[in-house]
C-alpha cells in the first residue's frame, strides 16, 4: 500500500501508478512478477505485508533469480539451478 508520494507498480499485466491509499495484492501460488519503481523526483513510502512461512519460493524473472526457503534453509539460484552470483555468502561467489 502506498502511504506517501507516487510510484509505479510493474507486474506481468502492465503498469499502474500507485498513490497514497492505493493497494495491490496477489493470491498465493499465482505467478506474477512485480516491483515498485519511483519515477518521480520525490520520496515514496509504502507498506509491504507478507508472510514468513518456513517454506516459500519466489521468482525474479528480470534478474534470473529463483529464491527458495525449505525447512528454514535459503537457496538462491538461477533458473538453470546454478548458484546465484554472490550466494551463498562467504564463498568465492559471495
């Protein structure tokens, strides 16, 4: 939910300008890549509400990132399952 300023929500279905009081939500289990971008010259504030489920998965197609949390263990990889650059932390990649 946007609380101050103006930003643009970009998702699979297109773009929507978000202003204070506007909200967006997505049903669990339905793939829909999305992000918020501030294209204005002013600060933007927004509230994000989600879960911290023990098991979860997210996909970020614009940066070829697949995030999985299974039994509390986090894994970040590319779509082809190779480790994501910089992950895991403390390795030659991170």
